[in-house]
């Protein structure tokens, strides 16, 4: 899905941005919006492509060598990564009794360990530059829980503990680490839910609609901006009010 990046304005300070999972959905929308705002943007992909004007680097976040090669490629083409958006994520939904070790491991490996791996790689140049912005794409279900998503919810809740620890470790070096928790956003991931489930969820959302990719991208843009320099360790919901109070 493409975003409506028309509202984006030129960035106050152009940064080098890396988005993981930029081939579609939310990651693609984030890459498009950051590009429209004047940043230098790279995005990882496994299949498909990345938006025109974005540097595409093929990488699977579960493969350490591919992550290392992706960073090296971005650094030589665009400079050190100043804004990291750890977005790559998967689901393997099923009820607990049917959830295999493989279902658990695959989701944790991508959503949590993958985010850890890119954060660790991004940190050193950020510390050296005394500037960095890390944004982790979690989910409302990380706080609410979700039947059939024990693995996914655990991985998304894990990002909060990780980001808050990073905020403490890296704050004195000018590096912020924040978590963004989208609600239901119209992408391939939610297309799998089916119409009846979407209607049921929509009824629970105070704003009465699913989120658009650009709703999330706009919030990422804020967390990456100079204006958000005093925001770290935060969990920002972008969920139409679905998770209020959590
Ligand atoms: P999509 O399935 O549309 O896109 C997922 C992206 O992640 C793709 O670009 C995919 O790349 C990439 N990806 C998956 N596994 C890997 C991997 N091992 N290494 C590198 N890239 C990988 O999902 P969404 O856009 O909907 O979701 C994006 C993020 O937002 C996820 O973290 C998701 O959990 C989160 N989220 C989504 C919500 C929603 O309602 N859609 C709600 C809350 C959170 P490729 O296709 O090339 O494999």
C-alpha cells in the first residue's frame, strides 16, 4: 500500500534513515514519507522492491551477515545511519496449544532479535556522532495481549523493554530510543483478517476506522525529528484510541 506523503514538508535537518522491511505496508510508507521530507533514505527488502528514490538493500534481519552487509552498503552510499526504524515484522498466529516451537522462534527471531541486531549495529556510529534516533515498530497487542498471538504479542512487548533499556544506555550520547505502537493499520498483514474481524475491531476503535499507513509514518517522522529531541523511552500509540490506558 502506498502512503499519502503529500503533507510531508522538507526536513529541518536531512538525516540518513534506514527502515527495515521497506518493501510494502507500513515500512514502505515510512520510507516514502521520510524521502518526501528531504531525508536520505535506505530500506531493506527481501522480496519486491522499495519506493523510487529510496536506496534498496536486500537483507533478512534474521541473518547477521546480511544485516552487516546492508549497513555497510548504506554507509558507503548515504553515510552513517542517523535514524533507524526497526519495522520488519511477521505473524504466525495460532492458539497456544497449537503453537509450535517454530512458530514461536520465527516470530521472536524477526520481530525482537532482528530489531536488537539492527539496533546494536546502528548504535556505535550514532554514539560516535552523538546523535541518533531509534524507532521500534511494536503493536497495540504488545500491551493488550491477543488470543492467538502469544508469540507476536510477546515479541512486541519485548521491544518496549529493549527500547527503554537502550534509552537508558544511550541517552547521555544523544541517542533516543522510542516505541511506536500502531493499532490496526490497512496493510497485507491485516488483509488476512477478513471482513467480519475488521468490522468487529473497527467497532472497538474510538476513531471508528482502521489506521492508514501514513498515520504511522507521520508519527515516525515526529520521533525522528529535531523537535522530538527530548522524547526517549516513550511508547507512542497510533491506534485510534484502541489501547487507551495501557
Ligand atoms: P507487511 O507484512 O505488509 O510488511 C512486513 C515487512 O517486513 C515487509 O517489507 C517484509 O519484507 C518485512 N520483513 C518480514 N520479515 C523480514 C525479515 N526476516 N527480514 C527483513 N524484512 C522482513 O506488514 P505491515 O506493514 O503491516 O507491518 C509492519 C510492521 O508494523 C510489523 O512490525 C508489524 O508487526 C507492525 N504492525 C502492523 C500492524 C498492522 O495493522 N498492519 C499493527 C501493528 C503493528 P518482505 O515482504 O520483502 O519479506
